[in-house]
C-alpha cells in the first residue's frame, strides 16, 4: 500500500512539473484524436502604416511615439519594429465573371507585372484564385514566379460572381497556414467590381475570416464608370476594416501605379505586439486604435480590431 501511494505521489509531482513548463501566453487544447493545438491568446499583432497629409510614408518613428487602446484601456507594447522584410504571404484574387469581360486581359497583365515585381524567390509566396460562379484556386501557395504567371494567364472570364467565397477560402485555407502569425505579412489583392451573386458565405463572414487570419485587403476596382457602385462600397469596407486601401484606376497606367503603391506600402510598415489588458479569451471582436502622441498631422492606417480566441 505504501509503495502504491509513493508511486502515485511521484506521478502527481511529474504532472505538476510538466504543467509548469507550459508557456504562460499559450493555451493547449486536445482534440478527440489527441492532436495538440496551440492557441496564442495573449499576443495581438498589428502591422500598420503612417503617412503625412500628403500621403508620404513616415518610417522613422520610434516606439515611444505610439499609443495603443482597446476601448478605454491603454495597452503596453511588448515588441516594436519597423518592418520592411517580413516574408509575404499573398492571395491574388481575380474576378473572372462576365461583368469584367471587356477589361479581363488588362487585369491579367497588370497582375503578372505585380507578381514579377514583388515576389522574392525562397522568401515570399502567393496563391492565385479566380472567381466567377465559384471560387477556384489556380495556383497553390508558391514562390515560383513562372508558375504564378502561368496560372494567371490560364484564367478565362465567364459566369456569375462568388467574391466573398474567394476571400473566405483564400484566407482560411491558404494565408493562415504559416505560423506564427507575426512572422509573416499576409495580404489579399483583389481585382473586382465588388459585386457578388453566387457566394455561400456572406460579406461579413468573409471579412471575419480575413480578420481572424491577420490578412490586409487591398482592393482594385474594375468599375470605370466614375460613379460609385454598391460593389465599390464593399471593396472600401473590406479595405478599411483590415487596414488596407482601395484604388479606382481608369486607365492602364493607373492600374500599374496602384500595384506599385501596394508593393511600396508592404515594405514601409511598423509592427507592434502587445498583450491585451484585461485579457478576454471570449471569441469576440475587440476594437483597437493606434495613435501618435501629439502628431495630428500624421495618419495611421491599421486594422480596426481582432477576434480573440474562445477557450
């Protein structure tokens, strides 16, 4: 009996010792198949840009210049960096529906030029999605520029529009794969008129998946009427909520400049990491604001919040 009690005590001590080694900022869950899943519940990562009133990037600010707020609660940074060389994980979503047929070749060539100018072999990766009646991945995440170019050229226009599904699947199934999140810069570049009539997922479900995946959305509208449409409003909404931008090119030269602006922005960003206080692992959306002390002449563009994991 004494031997059994001794063995039980030793086993309990080992369990307690192992438990104490788990990092304080991680939660470990076990699925019914006994697969271990680690959820980072106390680190919020924010990539953002700062510009002056003329739209020029401001890249020389230090950590002390910024304040972070969740509601009325001021937050404390644990990491700060001026990021220019984070590996890119890009999704390029190209509308192939009937509504953009007359501008389709123009979109293809602009997207190919963007890929050539941005993707660094062995560092960056991109995936290509075409979407009309359904969303279709035509190139998996790869750093092979030739493969990406060929995938764009193979796209053909036709059918309805499943824009929201394309955003949802690209974020969930591809861009969220590489971890940890703060070691990569994730973005969707969308070429579309913003309309949707075929998706299974809603606009807000697609946005929520982008936010959960830390994806910034850059939208390039194919509407050349110079009259704002409901689709344009959707493109703006996605970009504003994730910290991206929306562009409205009216000429071929404009589109090329839009792609160049996106590339430049991704190389001129700051990165902040903080632990939320108070910490709430409630699965809900939490609004975040970054401000610059005493500088009303500068504009910060960042995503407006994050979804906390639910435990």
